[in-house]
């Protein structure tokens, strides 16, 4: 039987959001969006919220009944999550291209890996939308 809630996926989403929330509470005016392509920004947001949803919820009609090794899923995502937190910790007070791209690419890896490994069609679909848009916007904002 396929579980509707992906508890570990929800935990991952909460943990990777914590440094973002802390950063934007401490530096509320730090982020200025220099990138002005409304279509890409809208696609990024659609992809982002779709990825968030499908990381936490398995929808039976589009989630396959593929049985995967949960330990591998947890270990790989934990490694990505720790790497993400370490980069946030090291570069918290610095703005640079490495920080910007790393903090865009690592969650992208989490979404892509999770979607492919669990054969979560919704997560794969929204990852394909989110990943290129998010990385491109991050790059453009850092470059500006």
C-alpha cells in the first residue's frame, strides 16, 4: 500500500527552509531580484511549490507502486541536506556566485534524485520546471 505522506520528504523541506528563514529574518532587505523575466519567475514558482508538494505528498494516481530502498533514499538526501547546511553555515555572511549556485543546485539535486529514485512522476515533472529556472535566476541575480 502506498503511503500518502512522505514524512522524510517533509522533514527535508523543513530543514532546508530553516537557514533561508533565519537569513531573511536577519537580513530582510538583502535579496533584490535583479532578474526581470516574469515568465521564468512564474515557472520557477510553479516548479518550486510543485516540488514542495510532491516531496511531502504521494498522490496515488501519479505515484508509481515502485518499491524502493528507503535507506538509500534517506542517506542520499541526508548527504545533500548536510552539504546544503554546511554551505549555508560557511557562507552565511558572504554573497558570492559559489554560494548562490550551490544553494540553488543542491536542492535541485534533492528534487531530481527523489523524483527519479522513487519514480514520483509529479516530482520529476515539477523538477524539470523548477531546476533550470531556479539556477538561471540565481545566476542572473548574482551576476547583476
